[in-house]
C-alpha cells in the first residue's frame, strides 16, 4: 500500500514538473518573439506569467519535501525526488532569465538589438533548442539527447564571446551607443545563462539515471 501511494505521488510530481517545463518553454518562445519584433505587450505578458512559473516551483518543492518526510525514500526513489528538486530550480531560473530579457525589451527605444548584433539571434535560437531538448530528454529519460545538449554549451559560450566582440566594435564606432550596448551584453549574458541551466537539467537527468554526474558518483 505504501509503495503504491509513493508511486502515485511521484507520478504527480513528474506531471507537475512537465507542466512547469511547458510554461518555461512558452516563456522562452515568447521572449524570442518579443525580442525579434520589439513587442512590449508580449514582453509584459512574459513578466506577468513568470509568477505562474514561480508558483509551480513552490508546488513541486512542497510535493517533493512531503515525499521525503512522509515516505522516507531510499536509493532510486531518493534519486527521483532529489532530481525533481534540482531540476525545478533550473526551470525557475530559466523563467527568470526570460523575464529579465523581457524587462530590457520593455525599455528599448529605437535601437534594435535583434538586428544590430548579428550573433544575438543565433544565441537566442541555440538557447531555445537547448531548453526544449533538455526538457524533452528529462520527460523521455533520454540520456543521448541530454548529452547532445551538454555538448552545445561550448557553442553558446563561443557565441557569447562573438557578441562581446561585436559590441566592442559598436562602441568603438560610436561611444554614444554605450547604454544600448550594455543592454545587448545583458541579453547575451542571460541567454548564456539559459544554456547553462539547460545543461544543468541534463546533468541532473544523468544523475537520476546513473547516480553520477560527469563520471562522479553522488548516490
């Protein structure tokens, strides 16, 4: 009876995580659309909806802590609950990054980063792919896709370096644009962080399936 109850609660936990993953994916997709079209109404919607992601984080955490306290899981069961607690944090942070970029979009006046800095759109597309694939790999427990996402981390880091070079050239040509350039750099940094959190999700899936992360045994 206790085993059945635990399995039912664990399934509810995974359903909540999947719902949260969907909200985060929508936030990233909307952020890119708002950024591309300088859509301030959509940017405002992203900021408002970030509260839904935060609410889901609290729901998942509450369910996970209740499982630990009431059921006292061991071994594989404990890995499942621990993974949920770790992944929910990264999902919430991705939502925060989308909202942070939306805040910058709300303040844009005239200058269009999506068109001005060549590598920012590429970064945005890469971040979107990494988020989608990391969430998908978790849902499907697909380690091969998770490892593919981890391999993309160097790519998005390299793109961030390209953005920094582009921004330096813009400032060199016209120092009056420095305020806009700071915004460009912040957007790129937030996108790079999105990639980092996607990689974290994949590493926690690896832990869930093997008990190890990057060949280091944890449980």
